[in-house]
């Protein structure tokens, strides 16, 4: 396996993670906001922020490095 192929595969996988977590997080946040419940919005926001730090931020970094 060449370095180029490995880097290309890593780039594609991180793009999939980025798009998947981005759309999933946006959907759950939209549902929380539409519920108009402050407690629900607060709880979902905590989870969204955690997911952003755990999944989205590393995927963005990999995109920048491997792009």
C-alpha cells in the first residue's frame, strides 16, 4: 500500500465522518430547538458539543492535514 493511497483513504474516511456527524448533529439540534423545551435544548446542546469535540474536530484536522 502506497503512502498516497493510505493518505487518500484517510481523507475519504474523515470526510465521511465529517459529513455524517455534521448532518446528525444538525438534525438532533434542530429537533431539540423545535421542541421549544429549554431543558431539552440544554441537554442536547451538551451532547452536540461533546460530539463536535470527539468526532467533528478530529475529522476537520485530518481533512486539513490530508487535503
